[in-house]
């Protein structure tokens, strides 16, 4: 995509729309938060900031008929942008979707919202464009509104981005990211791969953004939570036991999930392909499984993940969207980098799955212990209408796993449990993180 081309201009225009939104969004969020916090919080706000309470009074006394009314109330309130942003950072109770719902519920049309947004020259939110697109506003309409209110040339759009404090490299990186089909954030999809945190900046960047530009997937807009379902999962494969595990799963028409540690050789590739060809889910576990290396930094984790992710794709043609942390999301090695890794992997659209039933095979448990423990934990989860994600291992040293697998499956089938693989939209079970 060349600078100055129609496509380049289109992307820039969308970016301008994003940049021009944050202030009215922030104002509406504050007013909505104040409204729902009730009279007790209102009295506290009055004591601290008379101008905010005045704005609250206007909104609580009359229902705004359009989006511009929200903006005008804020402008008359005398509340500074600094105080406003500080309040939002402390509250963080409304998402962009909540804000959109409030305006729509008040009878404000999508185009009215856009018309107000483009009046502002402050930082904005890319999520607005996503929501507008998802609600029937075409790219042509968006461009028309922005061009009429602001500039109509690529050069002028560039000047706006530069005036917002972005360097040339940041502008190029940002536009490239937003227009990259592999990023899961392309404008035509109407969805974003970023974690929808309230009040976040759309042009937020970190030191990992430029790493592995193709390693993005699209997170589902809605997740499915299948209660009273058993998910059999196998870590550390493929191995010499993979064929036996696949045999028993096929015998009982069971689908499972394999979090693999791939190696770049024909045997491993053939086994991964056999897993996928049999209809099972495949996800990343790691490329090395060496905890001290993998968790030495966020960059190290990303490098290891990307290596495994690409090998899975080469072997199976699947760009898997799911993974399991070596040792689980909470372990003795990742404490210093855990939050940053989770944030970055979530931003890229990936979902990770821990477990709530441990077969104990990693501890060398015998047949009896594994059999009794798995079935007992599954029954306990089912008693409270909860799903079970069972941790097992597909490795040459775990022969007991193969020996007990058929017997466990027989009981699960006899007891009429639903047994399924983890799908791309399965609600994760997590020790910590977005779904914990």
C-alpha cells in the first residue's frame, strides 16, 4: 500500500476518526458512572468537585436527546480534561460498548454520534469505529463525515497524527497494524483483537508490537460456556504414545485437545497432522518446554511461542488460536513476566486454557490413583453444573496415561457426560487472567 493511494487515505481517515473520539467518550462515561453510582456518591462528588456535581445534576434532571447534549454539558461544567481522565482511571466501570448502549438507548442515532465525535480534536478510541461498522455505518459514510468536518487529503491527516505526538515510525506502524489482515483488527471486520479495557488509548503501543507481525488471530466476540462437559486435554506431545491415544479416542468417537511441544522433523509433523486430521483441536504448549528460558522475558516467551505456532501451521495448515502455558498460567517461573505475557497474548487474540482436573500422571501416579482421581473430580464438577478440563500428558514416559485412558472414557460415556474438544470459542478455564 503506497503513501497517498486511495487505500492509504482510507486507512488514515479511519485513524483520524479514532483519534477524534476520546474526549466525548470520556465525558459520557463519567456522566454515566456518576448517574449509576447513586445519591451517596453524588454527595461525595459535590463535596470534592462542584463542577462535576453540576454536570451530574443536568444529566439526572433531564434525559439528553442527542450526543451533542452530552458534550455541551461537559463543556459547560468547567471540568478540566486532567480531572476527567483521572476520574475515569479511578472508575473504569464502563466499556465503550456500554457507552454506545447508553447513547443508543437515549435515541441517539449512529450518525449523530459520529458527527459529535469528529467535532473534537483530542485523542480518540479505535473501538468507536469498530462499533459503528458493526452497526451498519459504511466506510463511505465514515469517510464522508470525517472529510466534511476535518481534512480531505492524506497530508492533512498525517499532520493531525503528528500533532497528536506520534513519530513518523509510530504513524507507519500504527496504520500498518490496523490494516494488516493477520492482526485481527482490520476495519472491515468490525471487531478488534485488543482486550477491550475501558478508557484505553487506541494508539497505545508497546515494545512487543513490532515482533512477529504475522502472529495474530481474531478472538471471538462471544464465548460458549458448555457446563457439565468434559474436555480431555493432552500436554507435551506428540510422542510415541500419540497413536495409541488417538486409537482410543477414535474407538469411542471422542474429540480431545492436544497442547503440543513440536519438533522440526517429519515424525513430529506427521503426528501433528494425524491429530488434526482426526478432528481434534491442537494448540501451542511451547517449543522447548524449558521454563527458565521461556519465562526469562516477554520477548523470550514470544520467540518460543512463535516457533511452536509456525511449526504447527507448517505441519497442519492450522493457525491455532489456543495455547496452554508450560506449568499453567501461574507457576514458580513466570511471576515476573506473567501479567505482561497475558496482556500481550490477549492483545494478539490468543486464548489460554488451564485445567480444573489433574490426572496426576505428571507426578507418576499409578493406574488406580489416576482412575479414581479423574472420575471423582469430574463428578464433583458435574454436581455443581460445572465443566471439567482434564490435564493429561502425551509423552513417552507417561505409559499409565495410555493404560487408564480407555477405562476413564468408558465410565464417562456410561455416565452420559458430554465429551468435547476445546473449540476456538470455548470459554477458558484459567488460574489467573481475563476469565479467572
